[in-house]
């Protein structure tokens, strides 16, 4: 006799029976929540940088959301609401786990985001595919790595913005910060990413570094063309 | 022409479609005149697109879907029970059955020690296999090495919700240590051991932590080769316990009445062993 199988079947039967008798609104709400699992997982994956921790995070956030059904206002954006719960769960419980390397409070907010890390127009152009809006393929893997290395607070803001296209207001609500902070985090994050891409592009031979000041990086392609 | 400096801060908002209409015009005007800022915008857009495309390729694994579906069904069942305590099915109804299964196992093998091979049990259910065993003890020590926030704090709910999922009774019990005193239960969560659901129960006394993993040994295919076999006296009965270290923590694994337990702690092996005897 396969006791495990039988036991499991029994549990499944009980669950099914429970599901059948459960009131409809709960069921509908659950369906609405589960429809966003992929999106939540995609964000969780970028936030946690680890597949199995991402699963735990999505699981926890989903259960929290189901329990907080009464707090959801029908007609509002359920995905933004779910991502807010996910972000909160991440900020409050998951950052201590594993690979974190920054604090959420401040530290990285200082410095003039405008002045440092100037990159010339030609260099920026060289990092894209010619005549296209896409990043050069060799830089895409590097970008992904660079996103993983961002300080938590920058990564959260950028991922919510770029992956899920949440508004600054929604991100501010999710992170519990003013909109201005969200803007500066996103700005700072992109700045860091651009600098890392530039370094990688130089290492990969896409750009050449020149010793003098200012526009010190000239694309190789442009130099070849000039020859 | 507006200087770049005044535009730079607005470029991210522009790329993200967050710029107010009043500001939009002056930024667009600047972009017509300034190729440098235009490049900045194009690069930011290219990066944004690359980040989105990569993340959007991610799909929630089916194991996660089923894990959440089970947990969601349990949530619904609890809610139904709380709303209609009489009509709705009770988790308790599933438990006596699990208990009965445990009794059957006990009759089959006496007090079956972990890893004892005995007639009637499939090789799959044998805990102490010889090979490929490290993932199991690493999994068992996982919740202690990487603690995550608890899903459930209420011991009664832990038993009610987790037992049907794990497949064996999950009961937070009192833990005691002669030197550190009573350990209090701080919460439980579900996780996976070798793709099968298991429960981890967390306890602490001061800054000392103990994690008890409860699992269904019948569902766990692999074994613990790297642990030493000990026989201890647990309340008058002999119990075989496997002791060792995993992920930097002491670990004691044993089976009782068809339920698998793994106790991990930053305490020493002998102390973990003593706790296993108490459980
Ligand atoms: Zn400009």
C-alpha cells in the first residue's frame, strides 16, 4: 500500500472539497492574484538575485495578499498592490538573507548625481546597436550583472520602474519613501549602470579610453571610419 | 538654449514618462538642440528595454505555482472553517488518518530508526542511502542557516495548515536545554526538501536559535551519509539519531512514529543530540 500517495490524495481531496465550498469572492480574488505570479516572480528574481529565495518571497507575498483581501480596493490596480506587498516583504524580511551588501538608509544617496561619471555622447552611442534602440548584445549580460550589484534601495526602485513600469508614485508607496527619493535613486542607479557598461565596453574593445580630460572615450568604429 | 545641467535631472523622468506637461516641452526642445542629452536618453531607453526584456523572460516555476495553489487552498479552507465552523471540512479530519499511518509504520518496524532497512518499505523511503546524500542534509539545515520570516506564528494554525501539506503531523512542541533553559517557539514556515514540502519550526532562547524541520520520511528519497549514527535513550525507549554538521551547524536527524525530524542549531552536537532525545 502506498501510504504516502494515499495520504497525499486525502489531503488533496480535503483541499478540493474546501475549494468547492469556499465563497466565490475569495476564489475570484485568488484567481486575480495568481494571474500575476509571473510578474511577481520576475521582480522577485531581480530583487533577491536568487531563484529559490525569489520563490520564497513570491510565496510569502502571495499569502499575505490573500490574507489582506479586505484591504484591496476593487477597481484599483491589483498588480501595483501586489508589487507593493512584495516590495514590503522584501524590504522588511528578506534583505538580511544571503548576499546583501548595503543598508537601506541613506549611505548611497549622497554625492552629486549630475557631476560625476560624465560619459561622452560618442561613447554612449557606441554602446547601442548602430541605428537601433537596443543595447549591444555583449553589454546585455553585463547590464544584468550590474543590476544585481546595485545597492538594494537603487535596485528595488529601478526594477519596479523598468521591469513593471510602475509610476514613481506607485514606487514611492511601495518603498515608503517620497517621490523625490525614488527619482534620485533611479537616476543614481542608471548612472552606476552606465559607468559599469562603459568600463565593460572599454574592456571588450568597443570603446577606447584616452588619457586626456572630458570626452576621453572615442568609439573604435568612429575612429576606423575616420581613417 | 537651456543648459544641460538643468535638463539632466529631468531626463530619467522623461524616459520613464513621468515628466509633467509643463516641463515636457522644454526638455524636448533641449533634446532637439543637444545631441549629448539625446544620446543619454537613447542609452537610458536601451538599458530600460534590456532590463525589462530579460526580466520578462522569467516565468514562475511550476513548483512555485503548485506550492502557492496548495497554500491558497489552505487559506480558503481556514476562512471557510472560520466562517462556517460546522459545515466546512476540518483539517483535523485529515490528521487521525496520518496518525493511523504512523501507527502502521511503527508496527511494521518496531520503533523504526532512521535508515533501518526493513521489509515492506520501498527503497525509496529509506533514509540512509549511500549516495548523493549531501543535498538532503544541506536542505535540512537550510532553514537554520538562512532563516526566513515565519509564515505562521500560531502553533494551532501551524498544525492545522501545515500538517496536510507536509503529510505528517506538524506540532510545535516545547524545547528545553539544561543550560539555556526553555526555548520559545517563534514561528514556522513551509519550504522544500528535495522538492517535497517540509515545515521548519523556529525556536530561540536569548540569542541561541534552534530550528526543527518536520518532514515526511516516506517522501524524501535521499539519505544522510555524512552523519554519525548514535543510539540514545529517549524517555525509556531507544532511538537512533544521525548526528553531524551541515552548513556550519549541528544537525540531528531522526524518525519517530513515521515523522522525520531534523534539529539544527548553533549549539554543539551533543547538545543537539540531547534536545533530540527530549523531543
Ligand atoms: Zn544637453
